[in-house]
């Protein structure tokens, strides 16, 4: 029930779009070598990846 409400509210869609935007930005920086990520950025990316994986596992279990 809670997952259904989250999906209907658009929070997952917003999270996915934000993730895609940040990934594209980071990819451009990586390809062109304009800068290296800070420790904070690496920590946040790791946390976001774990969070996204948890959501994916929950969604896969409901399919």
C-alpha cells in the first residue's frame, strides 16, 4: 500500500530523473577530465546507489 502511494505520487519518477541528470553531468566531467569527484560526492553517489538498489529490489518483488 505504501509503495503504491509512493509510485502514484511521482516521487520515484522524480528520483529517477534526478539520478539521470546527475549521472549525465558526472559522465561529461569524467569524459572531458575537467575535474575529479570529491570524497563527499563519492559518498553521496554510493548512498544513492544503495538506496536505488533497495527500491529496485522492492519493485522487482512486487512484479
